[in-house]
C-alpha cells in the first residue's frame, strides 16, 4: 500500500508550487530533500509549509499535508523514515533551516493542513515541557509566598527533609496533565511524594491548600494550549492524581520519573531548586525536562545563596525584560541538542518552542580554568573528598555549590564544567534526582557516568543500584577521564 501511495503522489508532477522549507541535518534524512518538490506538485490545492521541530534543529522536520493524502487510516505514512531510502529522486543539496525552495505559483496558495510528526517522542516532549513550565510557575508563586509572607506550611519527612505545598501540588498537576494528554491508563509515574500525610484527619487544611494551588495552576492551562478541567478538582481528585505516581519502575516498558521539587531545602530558603521530569523506556532515559524557576541568565548570580529571591526581587521587577529569571531546559535522546526557554511572564501565552535557544556545554578542557559544582549540604555528599579530587586534578576555581539538579543545568548551559557527588556510606541515589539531567547534559555534548566510567542504571526501580562510588558529570571526555583517574588513585585513602 505504501509503495502504491508513493507512486500515485510522484506521478503528478505537472504543476509546481512555492514551498517554504525548513530542512534539518538529521543523518537519517539525507534523501529527505528530494521529497518536497514532488509532494507539492501532485495536488492542485496544496501549499505545504515546513516548521522547525520542537526539539532540535538537527532533527527531522514536520510536514503539513492534507487529509486526502492519507485515505487509509491504518496505512503507514508515505514519509515514514523506513521508506525514505526508496525516495531518492532528484536530490537537492542538503538544506539548512531558513533556506527556501521557490517556484512561480507559491503566492497563490495559503492552505493550512494537519501536520504529520516524523519525530519519535516529539509529542511526549511537548507535553512534558508544558507540564514542567506550568509547575515552575506554580513553584515560583509558592516560594514567593513562603519568603515574603511566611504563610506556607512546611512539613518534615521521616528523613527530616522538608516537604511543602509545592511538592504535592506539582506532583498532582504534572500527573493530571500527563494523564489528560495520554490517558491515565497509559501513564505510569515514579515520583517522590505520596499521600500519607495529606490523607490524615489532621491535614484537612493542608489538603485544601494543595487543592487550591493545583486548581490555580490548572486554570492557566489554556495559556499552554491545554484544555483545563471542566470543574475545579476536589480534594479526592487531587489525592488520586498524586497517588497515581506509584510506579515501581523497572527494566521494561515506559514510565515517567518526576521529582516535583528537587532541592526542597533550597526552595524553602529562597534559593535554587528544580522541577525534574524524565521519560524512561526499557530502562533508558529518552527525554528530560528541568524547570529552574530561579536560574538566572547571568552566570555570576549563581553564586548567591540564602536570600537569592530577596536580592533578585530588589534588582528587577517581575515585568522587567532585561532580567530573564527562570527557564525550562529540555532535551530528547539522540536529537543532537539541548534547548532552553525563559519562563512565561504574566498574561503571555506559551508558543512552542517559545523562544527556545540551543545550549551547549563549555569547551574548556583545562582543569585550571574549569569550575566544578557540588551539593550545598554535606549530609549526603563529602565536600572534603571532592576538594581533594579537585586539587589533584588541578581545579583551582572555587566550587559552585548549588541545590538540586540545577547543577546539571549549569553543566549543560556551559556555566560550569564538572559536577561531582560522592555520597556517604548508606546513602542511595534515587533515579528522579538524575534522570532528566543525564539526558540534557548528554545531548548538550557532555558526559555523565558513575565514578567507574559506567552509564547510570535507571532500570532497577527507584534507586540507582550498582552505582560505582559516585556520580561524575562533565563537559567533555578529557576532563571526565582525569577525574575518574583521580578517583581511582584517591579512593582507598578516603573514609567514604
């Protein structure tokens, strides 16, 4: 059927129409440039338009085609990449984004057609970015209320780590958005929070506050092209959305990994934190999104701690266009790029990809010039050991200590070159603290492994089982290898 459909398309070549194209340099699409001039010729009413894909300029394009081209619901797309090698007809030189192929009668046609997405995980990435963006705005409001009004309830978990309204609210919001987009029966989520505290009889006020925060966030859904709930969610529906995040993970199938507020201690102190969402398929992270509501566009501001929110609020108003405070960073596996976009300001609508720009890791490979990140808290990371490693490798800059997965964002954006974390005995790393950051750094050009040089394993449940000593992320192989050698030389003398 696909051969017959393709033959019918390419047999109609009497007319030509102008085509604005946005070809990209995906290695599997070398013959793709042959297709457009043929497609535009076969149908008298077609005016195809090409748009940039949502994730990367190095990926396939989206093509808009009319429904008459696809008369058979179950037939494969004529442009399915498995068929592309058969369509090597009149190849054009490889074109890049922004180039155009023009013909005489282009201006006569202006028809909008439904797009066919040639990218795997493209829909998942778009929904994930929207969900994290909504969650980031939610967290920003809660943190401002916490810092300036001191009216946000902060609870303590069994391990004494803090949890706030934002943690539960983000988990409910992201769970609802994913379930609405893909169907609750198709969504499996591994996440940090549960409903035990919220379900207690003495937590009615807390649950009501969470429900209000969730509904305030979902009321913004139309700004992101998402249909809001028909009526505000009641407390039972909020609890249900949170409790859906109970997947055990594992080596097979597909599941999402969510850390609703990574770095809650930084969050309650008015500093850096992140909302982290990743998609795992058969044990491998395939996309990652980091919402960093306090991540500044200026690198030097990253060093401010314990009062970050207060400092920024004095320097720039919320309507300031010169200070882009907060961003969402995202990447998709094997797309060849990572992307960053600023958080929406008030009353603006989300346009995908919404002013996104590509980010790359730093090109610095001289240890004397490199900056390394490490956690702020000493409870689950050894500052003394990383300091010794830094000295032996030749790192001379002061460490950049930050809360949460913002450290991964710093490496991906080129604001630092190395992230090292060596947990104390008994501490087990959780997959939601790393999955999104790993994809983003790798697609930005960096490297993430354990201290033995092995990839991190996300296929054994909620923990990073089999981790060799610690985690190392760096901007390139040269620095990475030096650190691994230094770890091997120093480990036996450490007290970890």
